[in-house]
């Protein structure tokens, strides 16, 4: 007999966590939703450009199959293919569901959803809501969860920080401990299942396009308690970031999709006004190197090309780490209508009007393709996923699930633009259904778990806090974080050598040791943001060790003939998922074959 | 300009009194108020040379879409992340918003705004989060434009801060939740529950408590036409009141 009134915890209230919450609540279960802040402020709000789904409403004969192919190839064949197939097949239905929830999708003159072009694809497949698609999707899910709150199915724990899992003698996840960010008290919570939907880890690089909360600390905590981490080496550098002091703000890929052109002056070190540089003195290097896709090549290809032009050839604007992203050839009316909010961000922070002056951009850390390893169950008939299945999105810790950017399922080595809102929403929906199926199969309620499991874990967490709070001399967490970020941006960047990666691992060891001696300027017992920060920095460093994977898969660059010649040979060796298991000495790395049952790996990625 | 001079109103907790702390940090071009606060927490030493606790504040996206870092900067309520230091007179004076309970320093508790969204039924009712193989009804580009204006509300609280009717002596729900109530009732299926939303705004603290100062529409960082929504809801509420009277 199924247990009565299962208790479920969802950690993180971005798109993934909210979708999970919705689907779990709709199955009649009670959800406790934990978040560092009001869930409406989650990082999903930052996604601007759109969400991919084959609606085929632009007379281009777009197909779901083409979405599958683009996503698999875009990820360099390094994602397991059945989940990718399932996601692309379900995407149009997901969009219809969002539409019913009231997302303010941009409209065509006849009042149906409009589509735009994004990178790595040839058809218009990206649904969008003005220039704030992520914000609109997030708010819509926030509203749906608010309705469930009103119905008494969801209880929010906002301004609470997840600290650790509570596991039973068999290693099953039976709850969590969390820190009340107001009272700074630790509490343990019982749960029959736990979902980690805590997003990305950009802050390990110090500056990125991510929000201040995207530290990866929650994923790191799960990893340190036994959840395997996959493909940590695959960090997406968004080609068009706006370098800044506090963060690198994002110039959406929509700017390229709507016709933006990337160029540098042909004259090295040229600092003259870009508007006075004639067309024949401008080098549109993406258009020259990739005539088939031009400026809309995928992000990794664009980022590597910019890196090559700037760092290897020394052709950056005025010799700096900058290239132009130019929209000035397009009409102001068109740009305001299609890219309004996106351009405002540039205007607001850089002070220039991008309809009049070319923007200055450079690649920035943006998205983690890797993440917590999760299981999936294949549907042998369709070749996609069996749904629902309690195996889908369950981590290597039984009873612990993960979705969204926190897990590493859908994007292989590189994520296509507008596929992140899709994978966050889709995996949230899937995990919600998996959890509902999982708790249905449980024989024993968590209420029967022994109390000392919770008491002991709570004490362990309290002692970590106490140690940090009582230290009188040691490391400043803010400065230590800066050091971590500077090192990661230097050594684990767009182009990496094994020597750099070894140096990074050495430095991480040193930082880890120093981070055990954190010392705070803030001694208050109320709303102490420094304590939470210090603990996040400790866990960022540990997860950071999963990123510089030495040797192998990362070296591949499809733009070189030599790479093409060796492609097949490399595949036998590197068509693998990297797995990291935590040990006190550092990650234990192993490799697992990729499921390529949907699209045979015969053609290398080629965007020329 | 060699230094950035900051004057910050601080408070250790909801029940303790406010006090001022002053800081000077080296000038850097392109600084915004959040990047200044981030630099400050690395060396939190005030002008008296005392090492103090870093200033507590809320921060999220740092690109003005999440609403977290709202505070009063040189007398004007706005997002700290999009306020460039070069545009500000010095000393830069930072204060927490006054219409919400202070949690600590510049961090306030905006939960009442989220509670208000529950009160006005701030969502579209659907059968469930699964595909029913049809889209929502079509929406004209003109309606889309109006709706999209309101759907960008990030619950930052600027409109609450400047509204004279939002205060401890009044129950007024505030401009933002009224805007959201209008948004959901202007959706082709959301309008099925228009009556419930109007009723939520017809009692004490509802639409009639608006004093028409129009400060909200002037301060909104997203330039949402809040007063349009207030006017429309006001009109609809009057009609609803008559219906309630005669058609029951």
C-alpha cells in the first residue's frame, strides 16, 4: 500500500523547481519549496531571447526531428540521446501549456505566437515574449505555484538555504538540513523525496552572466554527499557578453538572430570611431569562416572564433579583449520592436545606444552544460523516455532528484541558444512526475525514520557554522572568492591546455585548505549574509575541482581540418560522459558511454 | 574624482534603531551601487577607521530584471544595480525602503506584496500543467502590448514606496497588485475570474483607497502604466458594485 501524505522537498524556485512543484502538487502531494529569496527573483528571469519548440508556423517546413538533430549535434553528440529526443518531442506541448498559463508571448498580426531565429539552427523555432522570455515564463510558473499555495498544497520556505542531505542507513535521501537566513538557525526537515533545482554555477568563475545566487553550492553539497557529477568540463562561454566590474551582463543571442553582425577593424589596434570605418575595412570573420550560418553559428563556435581573433591574432578593438556586435545597419523601429528590452540593458549599463553605435562585447561564462548526474528510463518503442518513470532525473542518491541547469542531461558539450528555458521547464515537469511516481512506490513513510538521523546532521551543520563564526583570524570569504574566480577565468577558459588545468587543480587544493579557515567581519546572529557566503565559497571550491577535467574531450575544435580527420578516431575514445565522484582528496573521474541510439554519430559538426 | 563617499543608513534588526555609517572607497569607472557594495564588503572599514560588519543588502540578477536590490539612493527609490555611480552626487546616501519592515541594513521584507498577489488571484486558472493539445485563444497585438507592459512587473516595491496611500495607517493594497489584477483579467481565459478579482479590490484597502497621486506611474523602473490599470479597475469595480446590487 502506498504511503499516506508523502512529504516532498523542492530546493530552488526557478523554472525547473517551480515546474517540479506544480506537477508534484497536482498529483496531490504536499511540497515544501525552499529558496534563498522570493522565488520570483530566481535567475531564470535573466533569460532573454526565447525558448525553442518546433511550431512550424513560418512556412519553413521545420520539424521536431530537425530540433532533435540540431540539439544533439549542437552538443557535439555528448548528450544521451533518448532524453533529448523526448524533450524536443514534448516541446510544442509544453509551449501550449505555457500559453494556457498566460505567458505574454509576442504575437503575429493575426494574434498567434511569433517565432524568431536563434543560433545553430536554420529555421525559426524560438518562441519569445518581448525581450524578457525567461522572466515571463518564470513569473507564469510563480503564479501557478501561488495558486497551489492558496490551495494549501505548497508551503514556501523563502530565505532558507539548503545545507545538506539527511540520508538513512541504506544511503537513501530522507530529508535535508537548511539554514534560516534570518535567524541563522539550522533546522532538519523530513522528506520522502528531495529535488535539487538550484541552477548553475557561474559564480565559481567570479564574474559571469549569472545572478548572485548561481554559486553551484547546493549541487556541491549534494555531490559531497554522494551524488555523482557529470560533464563538469563543459562550461558555455556566451560569445556576446558585456564586460563589467560586478558581472558580465549578457547581450542576447537574439541580437545575432535578428541580424546583428560581429566584426573587428581590419587594421590592428584601430581605435577610431567604428562608424567611420568603411565596410571594406571591417573584418566580418564569422561570415567569412562560416558562410552557411554566418553570425548565427552556435555559441561555442562563435566564442572560440572571437577568442582566436582577439587572443591568437591580436585583432581585438584597440588591442583589447573586445569585438563589435553591430546592429546599426538595421532600422531603429525594427530594433526597438524586436529587441527593445535587450538594447535597454546595454544602453543602461554601457551608456551607448546600440541602434546608433556598435556594441563592444567579449565571451563571458554563461551556462553549465554539466551538472548532477541523473538517471533516465528509455522507452524502447519510441526511442525517447518512458514517462512517467521514477528513474527519470533521479540522482545516484536514491530519493534525491535533480532538474534544470543543476543537472547535466540535455546539452552535451554545448547548449544551443533558447534550449535552456526548454530544458529547465521540461526537466522540471519530468522530475515532478518522476517524484510523484517514486513516492507512490514507497513502502515506508519518512515519518518512521529515526530521529537521530536528523539530530546528528543538524548538529554537524551547526558545528560548521560555529567554527566559522568563532574564528578570530583567517581568510576573508569575499577575497577568497575573488581569487577563485580570477584563477578559474585564467586557467579554465575557452581554450585550455592540460598544463593550465593541472595548475588550476593545484590552486584549488590550496584554496580548499585556506577556505577551512574562514573568518568573518560580521559577528551578528541575525541575517548574517557573510556566514552564508563563506559556506558557499567553501562549496564552490570543492565543486570547482570537477571543472578542470584533464585531457580529452575538451580539446576538440571542429573548425580545424586536422580535427575532422581525427574525428572518428577521437570518437572511439572521447564519445563519453565524464563522471566525478567525490572523495576527500578530490574527484574520482570515470567515463561512461553515451547513448547514441537516436542519431548515429557519422557527421562531425560543421557550420560552414 | 578619486574616492566614492557613501553614507549608509543601517539597522541591526527589525526591532533595533537605525544609525548612519560612512565609507570611502577608491573610485573606479563604470561602478554601480551594487558593485560598490560588493567592493565595500571586501574591506568593510568606515571613515572612523573601524572595521565593521559588511552592509547587508539584497542582490539578484544585477541587470534590473529581478527587483531584489531596490533601495533609496540619494532620496530616490530604484534598483541599485542599474544606478551608475557616475550619475550620482556625492556623498551617495543609501537607505532601506520605508514602506516595508527592515530586516537588516538595506534589506527589507517585501512579503506583503507577495501576499497581495494571492489576494487578487494573481494567476490564470488552468486544469493542470499538461498539454491539452490546444493553445490559449489568440491575443491581438494591441492587447499583447498592454499585457506585456504589466507582465514585466518585478514586484520591486518602488510604486509602494512612493504611494502616499501605502502607509501604516492605511490598508491600501498598493499599485502593483492592482496592476496584476488587471493583467490577469485582460487575458482571454483569465477574465473568467474577473469578478473575483474585482471583489478582492472592492473592500477595505481596495481600489477606492487610491488617492490618485500618480507617483507610482512616474517612479516605475519599467514604466508600467499603473494608473491606466487603476483607472480601469476603478471603473470596472463601480460597474461590478451596481451589478452586485441589482442582479443578485
